[in-house]
C-alpha cells in the first residue's frame, strides 16, 4: 500500500511541476509576425 501512495504522490508532483514549468516557460500560441515570415520565405 505504501508503494501505491508513493507512486501516486510522485505522479501528482510531476504533473504539478510540469504545469508550473509550462506556464513559466511561456508555452502558448503566439501569432506569426508576417514581416519575419517574409524574411525566410523569399529566396
């Protein structure tokens, strides 16, 4: 039973840490800047 509780606690810790890191990292949709895209598309 102790192992089940330990695994559940580690899983919860990992999930919370992942959400915190994703929010801090700036993981979100950012609109494309047409001027920067034009620099890479023309040969």
